């Protein structure tokens, strides 16, 4: 609690931040604490990041530590891997995850393998932060998620917050990590206005340093009848669906993955052991994705399923530009309600 | 109490937009709490609470706003 809040007993003791502000705050605290922490990327200086991830940092830390780069992901993400090998702790922004093509060698052949190939003698303490997700008519090269593309590769940790508290704590964990962490943030949760913002992503954030551990999911709503697993935006869709389902007598448990790699298989197993029904909601492409991995992991356990697990995803086509085409393809609360009702058919009249 | 966009928030004479409200109507807010973020020409600015009380939002997020405009009320 802040001093102001304590003194004003009738007012809410809250200090609310958007995910964008929470990320900026975490980076600023780390830069204050450690001169080795620097930020690189396109428009991360004076603009403060296209998605607001570096707000106020140039003014506080100067252009030597907050470096606007030319539009060459090949160059500046490669440079970050080298900086990390030389003992710096770079945070580098890949503006849209869709742009990974020209810098993937640096990410998966250099950064991800650095520690393994050097016998642990050279680590790679870099954070790659990148925007994901569609829903606002920006077409197939600016709307993808590609969670599984990165999570598939050994040596990379991949995280994504659904709210500002987790954003700050996960970012502080990512910066402290000795190895590369891909920090994904969903555009629809960022709080930038022009993309719309899901209100549930804006939560109380303490001003001090704290961490949210990488590799641990959170149960954001307890329930006994069905497990809904989501990440980022789809957590909010699942929560919305859970409210509707509760009115029909179905109590959904909602799990926020928070970390994609490593995946918190224990949390999923514990939930499905109780509910024996599972739906994964994932706005990435359907096949070979996070949804498939969550379901496969759950099925490797000894679960006496009441219904076959299901997934709600974007289908295996590039994300369309036209809202009339794009919106029906994305996961929605209505789709989750429909699928949950189907899986819980024995509970519904 | 009125929640007003400060008359000198972005200096120039142009429209901004409420990027997001950090609280919803009906919630209790503290004095000085950041209530909303306003975007002007890709720059983000904050509107803080003039006092303690229950917030009523008068201008929704994503709406255009001018400096000096009334955007909410706080009832003590």
C-alpha cells in the first residue's frame, strides 16, 4: 500500500498501470540498478516504443543506453546477441513478431545455443520483446502470434503477460535471467488506445521491484467442471466465457499460462485431474501449436476424461485483413461458451 | 469535483484522444491517482485525480478530447 492510500482510507489503494507502462517501469528499474542493462530497437527512443514499452527511458538514461536503431533487425538483434556475450544485458525490441524472418539466425542459432555450445562458459542474458496478435485489421504480416515457432526451440524461454502486474514481474525475471527470454506482449492488451484495450489487463502494480517466476502458470479463476487454458488475450476471453457459463451452472477453472516455454505442465495436470475436461484457447495458428502441446501434455497424464479435450484457435490460414474475415476466425468468448457447453453436455439440460 | 483535461497538457491547440481509462465508473479513486492516459500526436500524457471519491466517466476511451474539457466527475 502506498502512503497516500493508507492515509485515505475511503479511496481505493490502487495504482493502476497499463501493460505498456508496467514494461517501461520494469526496464527503468533494471537500468537504475544495473548499468549493463541497455535497450535497442526501432522507435524505442524519443517515441518510447510504438507499443509504449520504453516510455520515458531516453529522457532518464540518455541515447547511449536507449538506442534507436536503423530498420535492420538482422543488424540490431545480432548486435544484442554479441552485447550479451560480452557481458551486457541488452533488451531488444522486435516491433512485430512477424518480422522475425530476417533475424532468426541470431535468435535460434546464436542466442538460444550460446550457453549449450560453450559448455556454459558464455551465457546470453538478453530479452527480446515483441508484439503479437491481431484483431484490428492489420493483415497477415502484422497480426500473427507465432508462440509455438519460438517455444519449439530449446534454449529459448517464452513468456507473455495477460495483465500489467505479471508484465512487470515477468520482465524483471526476464532481465535477470542468464539466458535469452522472448517476452511477447499482445497488442490488444497494451493500453495504447488506438488498438483498444481489454480493461482486465489494467491492474494494480506496486512501484517497487518484484518478480513473477518464469515457468509458472496462474489459476485466475477456480472452478470444478472444466479447465480453460489461455494465454495473453485469450485469458480474458476465457474469463468472459466463464462468467456466462457460471449462469448456466458450469464452473470453469481458468488458467493463465504466463510462460509458454517452459510450460507449467504441473498446473495443467492438477487442474484437469479435478475437472477432467479441457479446452485450450490460443489465437495462434491451429496445427503444431501451444494448444496441441497443452493437450498432448495433459493426455500423457493418467486422466479419466469426461469429454475429449478441445482447442479453439485461429485456423491454418494467414490472418485476413478484412475485419469481416478476420474477426470470425479469431477465438471469442462465444466460441468458448459453445465448446464448453458441448463438453459439459451431461451437466446442461 | 470535476475531472478536467489540464489546459496546458499538450500545449498546442489540437484534439487528443483518451487512450484508456485506468479506472471504471463507480470505482473509488485516490487523490493524484492516474485516472486516464491521453494520446496527442503519438505522445502519451496522464490525467490525475483531483481528489478522493467515486469516479463517473463522462467521456469514454477512444473519444477525441480538447484541453480544458470535462471528462469525468468524482463524488466525495
